[in-house]
C-alpha cells in the first residue's frame, strides 16, 4: 500500500508541515482530511537561491510541488474566504494553483460568518467554559454538521438551496447571537457572499472522495496530512481542551472516505520536546529557564495566532498513548536542534499521583492527568550546532543517546530527524515511500 498518514503525536505544531513537504516530493497526491484554517503550516523552501517562507492554513503544503494533486477532503471545514486568499497569495508568489492541482470536496462543510462570530462570542463570554480556540468558527461549523444543518461547498453555487439553508440556520443562530450581545446576520447578505465565493471556487469543487479512492486503488503514492495533534482529538484528546475533529489516524477513513485497509504507514511527528497552545493539562510544562530556552530558540509562537506556546520536556508516556490510538509505523522527531545548548535534557517516562501510583500513559480523565507529576529520566545535553548534520552518525553522542532512548522507550522506529526549519536540514533515516 503506497499510502502514508502524517499525524501530530502531541498537541499540534510538531512541524508536520515540513515533514509533509518532504514526503510530498515522493507523493502523487496530498490530502487534508480534518480541521480547518486553525492549522498553520510554515514552510521554508529554497527558491532561486533564497529561503522563502510560506504559511498555509488550509491548502495542503503539497501545493508547492507543481505535479502533486492536493485535496481538501469532506472531513475539513472550509472557510471559502481564507481558501480564496490562499490561492491568490500562492499565485502572487508565482506558484500555479489550478483545478488539476487543487480540489475541494463538494461535501466539505462551509464555515459561515455566524460560526466565527459565535466562536469569538463564546470565548469572550464569562459564563462559558473557555477552550482557547483560534476563534475561526471551526467548532461551531462542526456542530452544525453533526446537527445536520451544514452548508456544503457544492451549495455555494445554488441560490435556492443557500436561501433555504441560511434562512433556517439564521432563525436559530440570530437568537443565540443576540442573546450573547453579538452581531446578527441577514439572509440576503450571506446568500450574496456565498454566491461570490461559489463563483470563484466552482472549478475546484468536485467529488473528492471518488478521486482519492481512485488514486489509492491505482496504487498511487497518497499522503494524508493531519492537522493539530493526537492529544487534541475530539474523542481521544484531553477533552474539553481539544479541537472539534478527529486528528488521529482513524480520522483519515471518515474524513477522506477511504477504507481502513487502504492505510499503509502512519508516521507520528513529535518534537524533541513538547508544546501546547491554549488551556488544558500539560504534565511536562516548564516554567523556568529551560522552558524559556525552548520557547525562544524554538520560536514557539503560534503561526496562526502569534500566541506564545507553553513549552516542556518530551513526554514518552503521552507518545505511548499516541502510538496506542494511531498505530505508528514510524516516528519523526523534529526540532532536535532546539535542544542544543542545554546542560541536561529530560524525557518524561511516566507519571505518579500523590500516593506514588505510577502511570505509563495518560489516564483518560484530563482532570486526573492535571493532578499527576511527571517522572523524568535525565540525560546529558550537547553544545554543538547540529543543523548541518545529515546522518545520525554525525550527531554528538549525547544527541544520539537521546534519540536512542526515545526509540527504546516508545518501541517505534525513528524514520526521520529534523535539525532545522529548512527542507534540507533533515536526517532521513528511512524513506517511508521507498
Ligand atoms: P505544524 O503545524 O505541525 O506544521 O507546525 P508549525 O508549522 O507550527 O511549526 C513548525 C515550525 O517549526 C515552523 O516555523 C518550522 O519552520 C519550524 N521547524 C520545523 N522543523 C524544525 C526543526 O527541525 N528545527 C527548527 N529549529 N525549526 C523547525
């Protein structure tokens, strides 16, 4: 099976964008299967001798490769305005974005302006639990999908259907919005906005599930690109501080419409340390100099929101759980270079409660997880700049020892190590598309 899934093994921002971009060189098709423009992939690619940075929130990063087909599958929630902006931005940078390179599932749910307004209103309402969402309407859009009120990408060119769906949705949404003191909407203005979006996006909107399946059955090399991370999965993450979609490998089947047997490899991405944005338990979080080192050297500020990320040591107990729910065939360790310059580095191998009871994986109750203390193994650090290293053998002994220990504790082979943001700053241990 020539398909691979790339999954964040932590709380997102693991550097999936770079790994996906690397694998995309070998892939015929790249598919986003969940989430929305709450993801932020930063790609640093050399063009005409200069390093150029591209930030993508919705379009699969495969778009930077001209021959790769990119799919936004039905499991994704789609903000049409953001998609149009990304297409225009890429074109302005000189990339071609044509309908044979990018397709959008006709049954992807559309994020409407009222979803975003509701998201922001809830996050600023003191009577509601704050999740720390990105305020982009992702959660409310998924709610409407489950509530069977979704407006699909294919509806954007159908005025009668838009009028009917928007009219009935607003009857409810406006009441909720006005009760929260937020802006309300008129059917006419939204129908008009949707039709404008529809006109621009129509060439890209197709039966994407069929296309993906055909590629899989032809044994093409398909890459499924996850957004966020395992611990943010709506069903298996630290609820309620989670995203509203399935970020784990099972999400590929429901989000792209392929059978479980069609999933080949599953590559988990983990930083050499750990970060989290927003609220919720984070057992290895550091509030000291080492944490500050990780934030500053790792530039741990959200690429979508600019928010400083919470930083801590790598958590193998958490990764063990991620392996359990995803079934990793390989692990990619990113940002190893960020650990350079620390006297010692730590690996969390489990947790204890106040009675000394040991946990080798996070308990499913996040409140319990919050109360646990991490158990660490401490290893020697290294001083050397490792961004120029391209084979494991050239790493300082301490860095190799760190990687070996991770691999042994997790029992998943390391297939890739990233030592810098650029495409070539990578140690490829094993090519998953061999
Ligand atoms: P994603 O959402 O999982 O793709 O993660 P982000 O794009 O938010 O985070 C990755 C950030 O780290 C980007 O700014 C990358 O350029 C950068 N990055 C990726 N891999 C490495 C690495 O190995 N070392 C360093 N220093 N930066 C990296």
